[in-house]
């Protein structure tokens, strides 16, 4: 060892090196509880905003007390405990991350600044094995991401320094021995260590540094940097070297050494004697960083798109930038099909070769490597170097061998994409570059990469499923809404053709792009009763399609089949192949293709247990595929439509029956009137004759007979009216008439027939009414006739007339038997009869009042009763004055 | 000379009854059941009043009325149309009938109407 080397080993030199190291270190005396500070690194001074001369020789806690403003401060206590632990256990003690605020200098405003530290306390032993010093090192862990790295670095450095320092102390006393030990120690340090004197002469070089420089230690020592590397004098690196020496400030440099093809980090520490350089090979770290960046870039790409194909294409591009010349990615999609995404290096001549390699050998089962194998086993694989030995098993595939050679494959890796235990794809990496031979570390890295990609792909798939579910739920809501609306339509009208047409229209476009309803017609054919499409053009096409190919009732599929079997048909996916299969000729096929079928459902429509048609839902351009839920909806709709069809049928039948009954009643009543007319005339002729010959007995009988004939006439008349009211066909002949005149006429006629009673008109309306004079007269007659009938013991009937701005009101008052209140609401009902307490009925009441109430209601008037049992009744009716005058003539109100 | 009344109705019972009624009142009554009357309606065989049923089997009473009211020779003859449909009133008056009577009717109603058109018997 030279004289220079010994010089640098002086305590002063060591102190200066120590002070300039980049970490935060304090060297303390083990004099608990004072812990006097004996040395401090520049970085520590800087980080704690102190000055070296102010803290050296002082107690640790005097310099760094707890923040008095923080009542929870435990820094002093924890640090004391840790230092005591080191003293007791004689080994380093790492403290948990500490909040230990530091005092700010007075000129910066004083007070304390919040800091978090990760401290490590380590003992330094003297030759007797006693602790001579404590090294207190701390790392500022404000940025947690870097905390771990720094901590490790600090730990390593402390260990190194620990060694160094003990050795140096030792050296002071036993120079020879320590010299050797230090040398050994420096040699064993994985970093390079070089010391230069002021003239840039190598004074010390450890083994690692020599190895890094590629020159033997003996060839370096004593030579200057510039005579060894004359061509690097002006490089930025050497310029930095010179600057450090001249400025006397330590510096850290990172650079890529083109010769060694390694990344180097150098810590330069100037000293009074020259400069010391710690050299670290950071290639691995750089690579790790690069890969970290790569992973981050990939991750950001992965979350940007929910389209896996796009994402994987992007990832492939990144892979060929960083990791490979050829990259092949396959994923297994939902339908278990393998989808391939390949990205290739930009050499077009080789791209086709690689392509053919993929295509021709993708199914080879006896291949020891490749995607099929990875997909089967789920295991990663690597061929560090593709050589003859590796290619031997595939010798028989001469073309394959030739292709591999032509491409110049050098190295290969393949990894599976596994998500939640399921193999969902694979990625292969191929290198054709001389300098890129994959290593186990590379494989580990791409496994990590594959892990991330698989995770994201799986998430995307889950997201897609969730989206799908949301879509499905939305569709389900639409379906329900449609079903509800369609049901309302079905029950709202009995005209089934219109209804079905509306239902078809309602289905488009939310449920289907196309909806049609076909029903069997009486002639053994199918009739399309409703069709709706988003695009009217396509309705024309569909009609054309029907013209070309009228539905064959024996067809194996479609509506005829559904009608025959009573079961729905469900085509979730209609492919072009399906169209080719069903098309009978080219023209039809073209039309089918133009329509663009995507999915279809045909559901049967039934009536009285027999299938009579079908409802068809088709999706075309929306490309929506019907689901089982849609099928259920369609079946439910068809079911409800079937019920509606049945109802429509029943309604039609009942309408027919009513029509038949009405016609019968109409004809019968007119037929009956003819003989009655005849009998009535004969009766009256005979009455006249009896009068003339003075046969009073015969006259009396004939009068009774005539009365019965009138009764019979009235019954016929009522029967006809009821039938007409029921059918809504009661005819009215509307015109303007003087109301009071009508009342007087009616009263006069009835007065003639009344033997006992006097019918009195009280008041007047002086109004003209627009309505059917005869029928209103009929109402008044009916009310007066009832009054006569039900007041046998009294002798007066009063007809009260009144009017206001809006109505005329008539009240027919009798002083007869009256009725209980419970009957008031019912007496205007058809066939209602009032029974009194003795169960005696009052015949003939029901029908007359029912017809009267119908007539008044049709004139927009009101009819009501007030009555007291035993005292009499008041029957009222009112008619509106101001009604729109319609032209005279027969109307159905 | 007694006033002449032609009664046209496809129902035998009606014809007989009206004949009994009008003859008892002293009118000269001619009955017709099929509506084939136009041939015979010539001077001097014209009736003073015609009772015409609206619905005749095989012939429409209203159509007959229209023709009679158009012909020079017959248009002055009062026509009373009768029907079991009370609502026919307005429609028959629209085609020229002088009066309408709904079946069944009172003896006095018919006699009053006839009296209105031909006064004496």
C-alpha cells in the first residue's frame, strides 16, 4: 500500500468523507442519557436546518427536543428507548416511523416544522468489543413511495459506514492490521471505490472498480485519469469530475457507460487530498425503473378503453417498443373462441413469415412451446436461446424450421393470461435482436405484466357484464311497460284488427325493429293484419318478400310452424348462414340480407284452444339480440292478445245475438200491432153499435176490452223501446217545441181518462225546448199515469211547472201511498218493483220509469223523486234550456 | 153520392176492420191488398181519400204515394198513410202524404182525419 493511501486513511479524511455522504447521519457517544453528538453528515445538517458547529459536542436531546406545541410528541422518549435498546442488545435497532418535529432557526421564524422520520440506530464497536459510538441515521419519509428505497439504501450505507468507521478507528491504532482489514473491507464492498489525488492520479482502486473499468488495479494505480482516458477529457462526465474537485462540493452523477453497456452511478466526494468516488452499477435498477414505467404506461392504456381489442393492440405496440420484436396476444372470448391480436416489428418482409408461422403451426399438438400449450397448461415458458438443440424436436417440420431461421428468432417467452384461476389468453414475446436474449428475470417481469393485463381484461369483462345487465334491466323495464300499454290497448277496444295494428306499432322501435301480426283467414291462408317497422322502406320489402314467397302453411319454421305446434320460435342470433339456409332463391336471399335480420321471436296467438296466428318480433339494424326475457315477454303478450281476440270474438257473438234479438223484437212488435189495430177497430165499431142499440152491458164490456187493448199496445211499445235503449238505438226526432203547450195537451188527454182525479197545472215555464216532443210527452204521461195509479184514495194530481235561466222543471205531485226512501235510487232501474210492507207489489212501475229516465238522460236532463210513505210522492224532471240546436230530424242521442 | 175511400193494406184483418168501421159510417169503401191500384185510378173511378199502408208486401207504400202525388189525375186526392212504425210520421209527410196515423189508432182519430179532408160523408 502506498504512502498516499495511508494519508487518506487519517481520521480527518474519514470525517470529511463521512460528512459528505448523502445520507442523514449523526454519530453519538454512547453516554446515556446525554448522547453527545460527535459527528453529523452535511445532509443531516441541511435536513434539520441546523449548523454543524452549533450541534457538535451537544446532547442529542438538547439540540433536538420535542415540539412543545405538540402535546402528543413522543420523539424524545422513543429515540431514548431505541438508543438504550442498542446499548443493551448490542445490535442495530430500527425504529418505527416517527413524528419528530424539528426546530427552525430563529431567523427563519423559529418554532417547529412537522417531519416524519424513519430512524435507525446502530452500534459501532471498538477493538475490545465495547460500543464506542452510536450511529443514528434517519430518512425523511414524507414521500412514502420512496421511503422504502431510501431506507434500504440507508441501511446498506449504515452497514457499510459502520464497517468503514470501525475499521478506520482500528486503523488509527493498529495501522498495519487495520490497513489490511480496510482494504479487505473495501474490496468486499459491491460498489466500486476509487480515490484520486489532486492531480487525478489513482491512489486507491478496489476490485469492483477495477472490474468495472475493465482494467487491472495495478495498471490504474499511480496513473492519472486523463492519461488513461485521453479521449474522454472533454466529455460532460469528466467535466463534472473537474468541477467537483475545483468547487469542493460532493456530487452524484448517473450515466450510461457505452463501453460496458451499463448504467453507472458515481458519488464524488472531494477532500483536501483529492477526490473519492463510489461507483455503483445501477443497470438493474435502471432496468427496473424502465420496466416500472412500462408497466405504468400499460396500466394507463388498460384503463383507457373498454374495448379489449383496442387495448391489446395498444399493449402490443408498447411490448414491441420495450420487450420484443414480435408479440402475439390471444384472448379467449365469451363464446370460447380464440381471438388473436398480433403486433409485429416493422420489417414487412418478416411480418408475413411470422404470420405464416402462426397460421401454419397453431394447431400442432406435439410442439413443446407455443400458445396452444400455454392455453392448455397455464404455465409460462421461455427459450433463452433458440438454437439447434431447441429446434431438434421439430426437425420433421422442415418449413417451420426454415421459417424460424429466416425470421432469425433468437429468444422467446410466453405467458398465460390468468384471471380468477381461469386461463383467458396468452402473450408471446419473440426477439430477433442479437442483444436481446430473455432471462428468467425477463420472464418474471412479463408474468407480472400478464398478471396485470389479465386483471384488467377481467375487470373490463365484468364491467361489460354489469353494463349488459343494466341494458338487460332497462330492456326488461321497456318490455314491462310495453306489455302494460299493449294490455291496456287490448282491453280498450274490441276491434281486434285496429288493436293488433296498434300493438305492432307500439313495439317499434323499443322492443323490436319490426313487428307483425298474422292471422289465419277463413280461406285457409295467412293474412298479415298488422305490420310495423322503423323504416317504411323495409315494410315494402317485407311485403315484397311475402309476394315472392307466400307463406306455406306446411313450412317447417315460422308462423305456420308456430300455428301447427302452438309453441313459440326463438332465434337469438340469425347469421348469414341461417339466411342462406332458408332462402329459396337468390332474389329472396338478397331481400333477406337487405332486411338485415339479427334476431327474431315468433309467438302463437290462440282462440278457444286453437292457434289462429302468430306475432313476430324482429331486430335488424339495432343489432339487438333477443334474450330469454324478451321471449317470455313476447309469449305473455301473445297470451294476452289471444285472450283479447277471444273477448273480441265473444263480444262480436253477443253483438250479433243482440242484433238478432232487436230485429226479432222489432219485427214481432210490428206484427203484433197489426192484429191489435184490427181488433181495436172492430171493438170500437161494436162499441158504437152497442151505444146505438142501447146495449149498455155490451158497451161496458167492450170499453173494458178496448182498455186492455191499449194496455197491450203499451206493453209492445215498451218492449220495443227497452230493446232499442239496450242497443243504444232509441231514436229521437228533435225539434223546437213550446213546452207548456205540450204539458197542457198531455194533461187534457189524461184528464179525459181520469174518473176521480182532477189534474191541475200549477205555474208555467214559457219556454221553448229542443228535443223529441213525443217522447218527452211520453215521460209526462207516464208520471201522471203512475200518480193516478198510486193515489187511489185522493182526488188531485198537481203538475208544477217552473223555469230558471238554465232549466225547465216539472213536478208531478200526488197524495197517494208514497214509498220508502230506500227505493228512491232504484225505481228508475229496469224491472225494479216497489214492494210495500205487506209484500203487495205495484205492477207496471218499473219499465215505464226506466224508459222515462232514459229519455230524460238522453236529453241531458235529470229525473228524481221525493216521497213519504203514506203521504204521497213528487216526481221531478228537468230539461236544459240552452242546448245547441241541431237541425230537425231523427237522431240517436 | 157517398164519398169514396180507397184502403190499401196487405193485411186482410186491417182491411176488414177498416171496411167495417167506414161502412158503418156510410162511406163507400174500396179495398186493395196488393197495391196494384194505379191501373184502376181513372176518372170517374177516383176515390175521395186514400188510406195507404207504408209497408206493403212486394210494394213500397211510400213509392206509391210519391207516384200518386205526381200524377195529374191523382195528385189532388188526400192520402193518409198508416203504419205500425210511429217514427214514419215525418218521412211520409216529406214525400207528400197529407196525414199520418200510427197503428193502433182510435176509431175517432181516423174519422176525424177523414172528416178533415172530405167533410161530408
